[in-house]
C-alpha cells in the first residue's frame, strides 16, 4: 500500500524517464497558476488578508491571463500602475495631474479672492455663472 | 528559535524511507525540510521547514508576495519540495505560503484534518496530473499566400485578402476545436478527473516562449498506469490539423485536484465546451 511511487514510475515511457523532471525548467506561469490558485487551502497561523491575495492573483492574472478579459470584468487599474504600464507614466497621468493642479489653483484663488488676470474673459464669466448657480 | 516560523509544503502519505528521503531536501530560503507525523498511527506526514519570521510575518509576507522575483523564488522552492516528495509517495500539495508559529501548531492542524487529508490522499493515490494546452498558431492565419489580384482595384484586393485571412482564421479555430474534442476524448478514456485552468496570455506566457494563442489550458488527473495511453492520444490530437499545437506538461503533483471535489470545479463542473 505504501509502495514508493518511484518504483511505480519505472513504468513510464522513456521520454518522461525522470519523474517530475521539469524542475527549474518548468514554466513559471504553469507553476504560479498551480501554487497560487490550486493546492489545498488550510488555515495557517499567519493570516494573509484574503483581499490582498485576491489582488495579487488578479495582478498575476494580468500577466498570465488575458488583459481583454480583465477589461471586460471592469478591472483596468493596471493602466495607472507604473510597474505594469508604460502608458500610465505618459500623457494620461500628466493630464490627470494637470486637472488636479488646475482645480487646486481655482480653489485657492476663490478662497483668497486672487485677481484672475491670467484667465480669459469668457472663462471668468463662466465661473461666475457657475458660482451663481451654486448659490 | 522564536524568530523562525514553520512553513508547510504538503500533506503526504507516510512511506518507508520517506523521512530519510526528505532530510536532504532544501525548501524555501534554502531551509532543510523535515517530516512531521501525526501522533496516531503515523500514516500521514506534513513536510515543513523553518523560515525566517522577518520574511513571513503578515506584513512582510504581504509586501513580498507583490514582488515577482521573491514570489518566483518561493514558488519554485515550494514546487521543488512537492515535486521531490511526489517521487516517493502520494502528496497533497498545500497552497503557497501556509505558515505556522511552530511545529506543534502545524502538527495540531495535521491531526485535526486527518480524516479529510486521508480521504484526499486516497483519491490521489497512484495518480499524477498532466497539463494539456492547445495553441492556435497565429502565424498560420497570416502566412497563407494570397492570389495575385492584377485584375482587381486596390480596394477590392484588400477586401478579398481580408476575407481570405478571416476564413483561414475560422478554419484554424475549427481545427483547434477538433483537437480539443480529441483531448477530451483521451481524458474520458484514460483520466479520472479534469479541471480547466484559465488560458495563458500575457507577459509570463510570452516570457515562457509560448508561440501562438493559448485557447485551452486543462489539467487531467491520470492513473499512473494510464499515462502512456493518455500521452499517446494527446500527442496525436493535432494530427492533420494545420496551425494547431497541443502541448502536454507534467507529470505534476496533483495540485489541481487537491481541493475537495465540491470546491475544485472538477470534471462534472467543467464539462462546458471549450472556447
């Protein structure tokens, strides 16, 4: 009943002669999909927040699985993660930063009642109409 | 000692000489692997090693897991221990990073779950896992020579080429479907169970040198004495089908079949047609 597996593996075809022979050459994607996603889960003493693990798994799936499928699922945060996307360092984040800075400047101007000499006249008018609506 | 934690790799069916075979193994962080056995009838073992607490405490672990290089090293070490044990006995692989405060805590978990572990091991006994992936070689769709179109306007020639490419692509996917049916038939003939994995695309799959689009990625649980037949059938699954490649990986320890049936999405739950 406890006959060693190695003996039984002797009946393998020659091409797989060394059993479990993939060793270090096994494809990382194949290993990760097994050790992270498969294998039996039993509670350990070191509790890892499941959400974190799910996030990790999602990240890896973006490497392993299809980006299109992730997009279908509404997951697109990698586009903002510099480690995963060169795009996020490009104009997208610049535009985002620009928007944020403009909003901050506007807020400061309104708070301190700074002169708005840099603004084009119609912009000033629009903001006044905007604040009038707010009142 | 207090800064060491106990990292568990797999529950194994104890076997003669297993403890000695385990002794030279090195696991995560190059730590020596040892076998904890249950205090009862000594039938089950838990392969463990001692890992540094500063790397495997909650916060550190969370951070490390996001680091692909660290993760790769731990994943390969974890896999290496399971693979080595699998050469000697039936293994029930644990999920990566199952960590206990000390050996006593790990042994308690082994004993608390012994009925379930024994049941799982009985099902996996004398079985190995084979991965089967089917690829559609994308170059096949474009390599098709197009008829010279001297009598056509550039617009019509373009449209005709597009139609031809589309039709070649449809043919290739139909061929992949045919290969998938043959692999499934091989599974029905030889395997005890099957689970589907997500198809592999993206950076890791490309880094592994995969050519073409992965359309099927399944794992089969195959009895040892049926492996030859299964592999022979799988090897012929793409015969006569252009642009389709079938790749078997393994034998793996039965990672994909370690969870209890109702949670593993086993054969019954995965009978849907391949994409």
